[in-house]
C-alpha cells in the first residue's frame, strides 16, 4: 500500500458553472430519445381520434355538438399529456442508470443540476411539441366543424323561412362562442402547465425511488390527490373534523401534493366561457412556483444520490 | 512527471446503508492508493472486492464514508475535477438512436466543446479507435467490441489527462481485446495516465506499471509490478546454450565453463500476476 499523503492541498480551480448550452444538449438528447420510443405514431393516432370525434357526434344542435367535441378532445388530451409526462419521466433516470449512460455523463464536467434540468426540459419540450401539433389539428377541425354547422344551421333556418338577419346573427354568435377562440389555446396551455407540474413531481420521485413502477404509481396517486386539494384543505382547517394526528398527516399531504385543480379550465372552455388574462397569468405563476420548488427539492435529493 | 499525483485515494472507507431490515455493507475499508501522472495503474481483485466502488468514489459518483479522494489535487466531489478525467464504465451502453459520430458530438458538447474543435476531435477519436467506417451507423447496431471502443473515444473526447477504465475488455473477443490493450499502451506513450481494472491478468501484466490488488474491500498488495511478481527467497540463473550436464552441475560449471556458455542474468525469478492474484486474494479475511 502506498503512503499517500492524507492532506493534499486542493489545487485552485475554476468551478464548473451552470451552462444553458449543456442543458440544451441534454434536453435535446432526451427529447430525441423519447421520440424513438414510438411516441410519434401514438401522437398521430391521437390526432386521428380527435378528427374522428369531431365528426362522430350526432347532431343535436350546433352548440352542444361543439361543446361535446371540445370536452372530449381536451379531456383526452389532458389524460394523454399527464400519462406521457409521468411514464416518460419515470423511465428516463432508471434507464440511464441501468445502461450506465448516467456514469458516462456525470463523469464529465456536468453538474448534477444541469443533468436533471436537461432531463425535465427534454420531457417538457416533447409534451409541448405534441400539444402544439394537437392544438393545431384541434383548431382546424373545430374551425371546419364550426363553418359546416353554421352553414347547416343557416340552411335549416332558410328552409323554415326563419333566416332573418337577426336570427342568422344570433346563430353566428352561438356557433362562434362555442367554436374556435383563443380560449381553446388557453385550455391547451393549462393542460401543458398541469402536465409540467406532474412531470416535475415524477422526476422528484424517480430520484428518490429506484423502482419505475413505484414512481409511476405514487405520481398517479399524487395527481389524483392534487385534483382534490380543495377538499383536503377544507378538512385541515375544519377544527371539528378528525383527530389531531389525522389532521397533521392531512396537512403534510396537502403540503406535498400540488393543487392541480388550479389548472382546471377545460370545462369552462368547453362551455364557451371566456378565460380572462388574469387567470392565465395566475395559472402560469402557480405552475412556475410549483416547478421551481419541486425542481429545487429534486436537486437536493439528486446531488446526494449514490450512483 | 507532475508532482501532483493523478489520483490520490486516502484511507477511503465506504459503507452502504442498509434498507428494509438489511444491515449496512462495508464495500471498501481504509484503502489508500496513489496513481502518478503518466503511469498505467491496474486495480485488480475478484468480483465484489470494492474496485468499482473505489472508482466511483474517485469519480465523485459516490461520497466516501471516511477518507478522501482527489484527481490532480482537486477533490473528487468537485465537478471541476472531472475536467481532466475520461471514464469508460463496464459494458457501456449509449443512446441507441444516435450514431457513433453523434454520440461523440453529444459527449463533446457536454464538455463545452463546439464548432470545428468538436468536429476535428470527433474525427480524430473515430480514427484512433478504428470506428471511422461505423461512424454513421446507429449505436444500437454496434458489437460489444465496437461499443467498448466508442466508450474509449467518448472518454477521450475532451483530451483528459487521466483515463479510468472499468473492465475495458469485458465481453470483448480476443482480437478486440488486443486492440484495446494496444490503445492503452498508446495512451501511455501519449502521456495519458490510465487507471484500469480487468480480469485479464495476462493483459494487465503487459500494460501496467503498477498494480493494486483488492480483496474483501481492502488493498492487499500494491506496488510496482516488477517488484510484486519477484520471488524474494529464490534466485534465478538464465543460461544460453546450456547442456543437460551443465544443468546437473550448475554451480561448478558456471564458474568453470567458458566458450559459448554465458551467464546472462541473475536475480529473482518472476511469478505471474495471475499466481500472485490467486495467492493474495485467498489470504484469510482480516477482521
């Protein structure tokens, strides 16, 4: 055994700083890695499903038909983005560890924060790309359906000799309110924000747990709990309900889980209600706060993780 | 040679905490070693002897329970220490959707390389590891030997002064194994320090300047290979054109014989690294 000096003075070195370019390299690699997991065919299938849904509902009246289409397609889109965010994130870290890709990456001058941020951004970029494509398809179908329904309704009014300018204008207003508006894009934005928060939670859990299945199951549980956050808060602040221990554990649960109901604007949009700018700012701010906090905790966990 | 050692491991102990009722596991116990700049150092030991844990500690992938490790004087837990290291893990896999060239670009970019510097360095590494013809093929279709060579190329992409190779010839056929051995010899000639683990002791004997043998999480032998494999209580005489009679009367004949018989060398005969390994790792476990 050599008699190595036990007190070698550390050399003066320039620390490795956060690098957006490095994060982009990791994010881009993550995105292409996920795209190779047959995500694109799934996306195309979803678009075909949306297109089929757009014309598949029986005509009750134009307003209801457009509402049903938006409710269904936005609902499916929400589930798709959350499921994709959770599953993709839960798979990424364990796969990198299993393939030892993580070792080759972290044995380079790559801070661990850059790595987790790159992974998160890669997943979010793919979700965002998917949502942009689906939003475009959804908008086109809605616009097409809106035009067709309006023409059909005007023709019907004409047949019934009720096509007065007022009646036509009223019909135009009804169809336009339920048709393609900016509200649709805000709903898609809200879906993206919700998926981003859930994805960050999944990333945190995948840093703590070694099992992919555990990460997926627990993140789904947190997602479900997150949708009932208001009920949990109500329980915590009701002095007459439950024992102190139950209330404390419920409080901890409320503190851990994100309030995902904050991003629920799909029903409002489907019903033709206008989403105000203030609500969009608020949703975005809340999501940014959640993502920052969860990412910070993820960093604290990952920097200490034994690989 | 630089005064600062390439790798310094001082009294390293690593205990993994037990989970779900399992007791703690001491993977490495009070290991010290120094790898001088420019040498090839072989870390050998049976499976589970603590070699990989020691390597991970050197790379800052795990935190020592006790002791410390440094690379060119910079503590391993600092990310900056990895600027001068290239690492090839055992049986590496890379992103299957990338081809060989893209893989090297990816790792080069992580090291802050860009533009012409990255392109020329990538081509240089592809040429060095003999992967030029496979540069545009997806990594998913690479053989094990090609993956190992790509691993070497990515480890070298940022021109590190130190290479850490964990079982670089594992699962590789004899010709691929020889290519890797030749590359290690070439790295040494280029002044690159190499810390390598392998089960192929014959190859380790060919390439290493110094070796450390680990068993049960401890360093059981360490030193210059020539010194370690010398058998101290025996003397070796090497003759040229010796007859059977000469061998029978060896002491007298050496002094009396002239002509074509010459005493070429006298000293300690060498055992093989393999014998030394078996002997060292079969010693009773210390408490």
